[in-house]
């Protein structure tokens, strides 16, 4: 409705982590999916194909989150 005269709240900036948490989770899912795929194929089950697809998806997600963190870090360094 109008200016209340209060100053905007201050934001405390923290240093970003070297690798985002979502990338670590995706990497863990990838490793577990690869292990499940190997076990499935050793047991003679073709459901391992689904595990291979899940491993591919999660590895792409890990790559995406790492790359996004690098871009954000570079953008923060510039200004």
C-alpha cells in the first residue's frame, strides 16, 4: 500500500558448497542403479534394462546440477 519506512531485511551470503547436494544424491542413485543392473543381469533378469536407464538418467541429472553450480559460481564471481 505504501512505504512503511522500514529497511529491507539483510541477507547473509554463504559460500556455496563445492558440489551441490542434489548432484551427490543423483550420483548415489546412479551407483546404486548400476549395482542393481549388474545383479539383475547376473541373475538372468532383463529388468536390468530399467536399472541401466535409471542409471543414465541419474548420471545426467548429476552432470546437470554440477554444471549449474559452476555457472552460478562464475556468475556470482563476475558480479
